[in-house]
């Protein structure tokens, strides 16, 4: 964000955000691959601004207006979120649509093994994530005005078509494992069971924030991919981390001594979620895991594509994008019984 944009932004926010005054700086957060996010420092305090990235974008991508809508709706629920303050659809202010929300002071963990914490705190953090996920999936959609937040029915068929299309639009080279799982998912599509809930779409450890001094979840972040869908999509997506090895990007828990660290097993985590969500059990679990890995591979391929174009939100885009093939290969391991 350049000086001219900041000069326009300050007066705009003073006119549209109650209590806002004296914008001093807009500092970009270095983490994140999608919508550029800034900490606004003003005389009236700190705020967070999320905007669409510049450049040519895929249709329906970077929907900050949808993020704003879901944050506003969830303020009425038990799902912890930052308070949404204002949505600006006028590209003339800073060059693209953006919204502003309150700044929440807390901790974000990037390493799923949670180094430096006590075992009981690690256990509490995962339980808090489990509790918040169940809360998301039990939101009364009609009561909070989200009953039209997405299409209903045939969720996996529609998501499959969407992410195959998105992947093809950002493909930069052949990935044999990706072709295999695309074919397998198409041939092994689960039947629609009629379940519909709000889904986050990117529910993982580094998209939630914890209190500075306690293992208490205080905000679920990054709702860009949220929609109405099947709740097991979120659960399987999060559980992928148990199947992925530790590493500098998208680190997992494969091979980690979870019992010694106080971390739950995948089986325990799923069982606890099912108890909270009122589910007796899950059939076709491998399908949900493979689909989650396919979808994440398509997402990081998009990050790579934007990085090559020069309009990614982070300079780590190519490093993240390089994970598309390993993620697809991990999905193939599940198909081969080695997941």
C-alpha cells in the first residue's frame, strides 16, 4: 500500500468506521498467501485491513466481501471471531475491495507439534480447535442470515468440479499423482447424504488465534473460502496434518511422538468431534482425506501460479507452490494403503 493510498484511506475510515481517527501507518503482515492483510495503526488504536490482491484474479477468488459477511453473522454465535467493522467495495480508495475488522491480540502457532508448551496446554489447544470446529458446523444458518451463503446439495461433486477447473486454470506443468487422484475422486464420488452446514474451507492451526496467556481459542481467521457445504470437508482437511511430515511449510505430525507431547491421535480427535457433532461414525474416511489433499494441492498450485505472475501475497509463494506434487503423492499413499 503506497503513501497515496494511505492518504486516501485515513479520511475514508474516519468517515465510515465509528471512532476511527488519525491513521498513522499500514503495516503488511508477512504471513499468508491469499488476501494481503495489514495492521492499521491509528490514534484510536489498531485495526486489521484485508484486501483483494492486485492483478488479474480467478473468478470468485479472494472474496473479501464474503469474509466480511460471515464474520458479521458469526458475531451472534459461539464461534469466536474478530468483530467486522466496515466493507468498502470502492476500488478507488486503495485500488481494490477491502474490509476492516478489530485487531485481536493473541498467539498464532505455526508448528503443529507446539514446541515450548506443556503437554496439558498442547492437549487443550487441540481440544479448543475441535470445539470451535463443532461450533462452526452447528451454527443455525437461518438464524444468522447465512441460509443463502452457498448452494446446497451435491457438495463434493460441485467442489470437485470447481477445484479441477481451478487447478487446470493455474497448471504450470504435469503432476502425474494429481492426475491419478483427479481420476480416482471422479470414479469414487461419495453419495450426497443431505448434510449442510457452514464450512470454513481452510481450517487449520495457523488460521486460529489463542489468548496471549492461556490455551483458549479467541478468533477463527481467514474465512475467504467459507461457504455452505459438508462438515466433514473441514474435519478431513484439518486431519491431513496427522498424515503429513514435519517441514518448513505446511508442517505435519507424521512420525511425531504425539503421546509424549500431549497431542491427540487422529482417531481421538475425530472421535471427540463426532461426539460433539452428534455423529455415530464416519464411512469413507479415506475419500474425505484424499479429497482434502487434492483440494489443498490445487490451492497451493494457484499460489505458485500467482507467484510466477508476480501478484502473490507472500514472497514464499513459490516455496508453497512447490508442495502441489508432494500433497498429491501423499493422497496416492492413502489410496495405496500407506497413508
